[in-house]
């Protein structure tokens, strides 16, 4: 049945691309791969509609972990209103219970439940796996394509992360790229050189792998590539001290923002070039994301091959300081701030209403046996059906506007005592507002607007309930809104009559 679905999808693509006209008269495709929206490249265009990607998703092992029921998982995401997930591809995996303190880690399959793009060679001893990097594992690509097909049926976009930083020696010990774990590379390669141009013959196998992934996935519309997860973690260039102390470099990664060093950036650019080159000979062209740093920093240079600028644990300034690139700014990993929902809900609202176009909470309630997202896990973060409901509220709020017309607009604020405001607007008739209260439950918000009447509707971001709309008149180009904010956060939908 699933093979038939793939054939039907391909047949649909062959028929041709239907089109829709934008308000500016430009023809917008209803079909084809997800792309940047031509009217506002801080958001996506997919199936003819503007799109922000918002999710709370599992820890990237859905494909490479044979024990994980990805059909149940994707259906759970879809029912929850999530439209995005992220997968690793088999170039890196982890150790259950040890890596980052994650007890039930989908990215750490049991040794007999790992599936990678390469065929296994004969093991030297029990419990030791060796791979043949010259031979592709058909079962892996069948599983990957089936995952993509189910995701497409569920209207879920997939971020396909090709490589990851290799954080520790024990991660390198089990990595297929390590010469000790394959029969193809006879020279030594350290984990620090593995994802640089100084890796000997490993580079040829990496290029071959990227080309294979590009070809195998080209038929699908519902994905984009990410070059490497957290490349700064094993090629650290500390650039920004978050705690405003004299010393720049701290051992604790939570104190600073790091870039990847030049040798890593050159290698990533090579991988991006391979994607572009391979797709030149194929029917479809897909977006490329690059992961730059944790928290916030102004990125000095972005490759012209990259359309999505990804951050982890992002602060709103990450979107603000890089907005000028006219690309999607992504917050594609959170989930190291405890088990409560509040911090991740607020992170999503703050980032997306600062101009971000993508948010992913790392959701540890998904693991083997709990693909319904109801599991209780020992991990550095949380995730729950309640959080997913709250992120759906955010998604529906944003997509209730003409998203492609919205831009950050804190300049419209005249007065916001006791509030941290985050505002998107079309600069004229529509305002999407998120407010954080600091030390107050009652205050007044004043916004600079055009003359006229405005309808103001409050949204409780915790339970998803809306107030009745209230009409407010602009007096002298200012609307004044009385705010009650007992939960410490509130969203407003403001539209001109």
C-alpha cells in the first residue's frame, strides 16, 4: 500500500504544478518543494500557502532506530497540529542513558536496532559492528522513503540533518565514519578532523553519501536539508559572552555563544556545494539550512547556498540581528531548560513574534513504546501533549493572519510599562502581539497606528481561549489598550475595521 502511495505521489508530480495568484499578481505554485515565500522570505511557501514551522518533536532518531514506530509518531504530531520534525540520518548516534543525560533516547538505538545508509560488513567480534561505506543499505532507504511518505500524508515538513558534531570520544567510538567501524578507510581520522577537509579518504565517502541522499529524496516536496548539527561543538570559536564578564571563553557552554571554526565552515560549504551540484541534474531543488550557534549572535557571513539560518536555544535577538539576510531564521532545537511547559511555550512565542519562521522543542515524551508522546522520561527537557496543544494555539494564531505580510514592528510601541512586547504587523491594519509581564498584572499598552477603529481580541496563550473582540478608537494616531495579564503572558490580535 505504501509503495502505491509513493507511485501516486510521483504521478501527481508528473502531471504538473497548479498555480495560485498572489495579491501582487505573481503566480504562486500550489505544488513542488517547500521554498521561501517570494513575498516575504522570512516564511515558507508550501502548497500555495504561507507557512511557519512549529513543533515539539522527538530526538531525531525516528528513522535510524528500528524500534521506533514512526507512523504512530507522525500521526500523533499531525493530530496535535504540529507541522515539522527533524531527523538525523545515521552518520552519528548516541548512547542510551549516557549521552546528555537522556534516559530514553531515540537517537541511541540498541546495537541490533540501528539502521544506517551503509551495509554492515562482517563484525570482528560480538557486539562490534563494521560498515562497508561503498555499499548502500536498501532497507535504510526504503525506511527513509516510507517515513517521508507518511510525513507528507500528515503535512509534516522534515528537516533532514546530514551530519552532526561528534561531541565525545565515546560517540566517535560508535560512529560509522570512524575508520575503526568501517572496512574502507585504512588511515587514522580523529573526530576533530572527521568533518573538515583534512579527513583523507573519508571525504570521498561523505560526498558520495550526500549525493545518494539528494538523489533518493529528490522526489519529495516536504523536506529541506540541514548541513550539520551544532558544528561549533567540536570546532569551537567563542564569540559572544552572554553574562557580560571580562573573560570571553568559559568552559560552561551556557555562558557563551560559539561559532564553528574556519576548517568546519569550509567543509560545510563543500557539502552545500555537493547538494546544489547534484540537484542541478534532478527535477527538484530543495532548501538548505545551516546551524550557526546557540543563543544569539549576528552572523557575519551566510552562504548564498543557504536559505535557513538555524540557531539552538535561541533568544529573540537571534531573529532580530539576522533579519536583514531576508532568509528564514530558525530555532530548531530547544529542550535543555527543565521539564515544564512554560519556558518552551514562551520561547516559541517570543522568537516567532520577533520574526523567526521555525521553532522546534526537543520533546522527550516521545520514545520507543511511547510514540504517542505521553511518556515520562528522565531528560534535560520536557515535552507533553499540553505543550503541543499550546504550540498549536500559537500556530493557529500566526496562520490566522496573512503571514507573508507580517514583519517585526516594535517601532509601533508608544508605551508598555511593565511589559516586554513582541509585535509583528503589516504596518497598517493588522498586529500580532505577544506580551510578557514583569511585576504587574494590570497595565496599559499604547500603540502608534493609523486613524480609525480597531478590533482587539485577547488570546490566553496557556489555555487557548479568546476574549470577545473590543473596539478601540485611534486617538491622535494612538490606540490605548487596558491590559490584565494574571498569567504573566498574553497575546493580542488587533485588526483595523
